[in-house]
C-alpha cells in the first residue's frame, strides 16, 4: 500500500485517469462516431489527455481547495 502522505498525488492520479478516459471517449465518439477503429482513436486520445490532465490536476488542486473553502459555509 501507498503511505497516506501521498494522498494528494494518488487522488490526482486516479481522478485524472478516470476523467481523461471518460472525456476522451465521449469527445472521440462525438467527433468521429462509432467507427471500426474507435478503440485505437480513443486510446491515443486518452494517452494524450492523461498526460495533460495529471500535471494539471496536481497544479490546480490547491487553488480549487481554496475556492471550495471560500464557497462553503462552516458548520457549527
């Protein structure tokens, strides 16, 4: 198992993996339809999308956490 101190990186990895996979599939199908080589098209798009998404999530997550804190009301 991975140590808890790496939570942010592990979370970012899985978030970027899933979001880039889903979005690249949706956009690939939207752009070219269900063609015979959609799997190849999607996997190429996913690889590129993940390469952008992972470092982006690492970079912007502190800003997003601050924005969420500004918008949410403290309880208690």
